[in-house]
C-alpha cells in the first residue's frame, strides 16, 4: 500500500471501526496527519486545530482496525489516556506484525 492509497482508505472508512488495517495503512495515515498538522500550524494555528478535530474519528478508526489486525480489541485504545506508559504500549502494538490468518476481526489486510 502506498501513501495516497492509505489516506484514501482511511478517509473513506471515516468511522468504520470494523475489520483490520495493515501497518502501512496505519503509519502512512499517521504520517499524513503529522505533516498536515505541521503545515497548517505554520500557516494558521486555528486551522490546524480545526483539522485535528475533523481527523479524530478517522484516526481512532484506523487505530482500532490496526489493533484488530494484532487480534486486540479496540478498547485497548483507552490506554492512550495513560501518559507515557500507555502510549509506549500502543506504539509497540501498532508496530507489531498482524495475524497472517483470519482472526475474530476478519480476514488479513492485503498488505503487511
């Protein structure tokens, strides 16, 4: 999966918390969000804040789908409320290879 495909898929699955997301889909979308926030923050800070609010749901959805790929419930996203330790745990899980077979959340995504 390439950068633009990942953005297109994540935005088209705006609030779809079902299924699974490949590592490349998740990390390309995170890169897109960071670059967009940086550019918009330089141009006009309130615009960056509005973008951040608009992108929260797709960001949570792709995070949930990424956890599903590692056979974890989306409820684990609540670890993000625990400063540092929760963030580190989530980052480690996001970096892990997903299940290669079908798990309880569906078939494996098309890219690893």
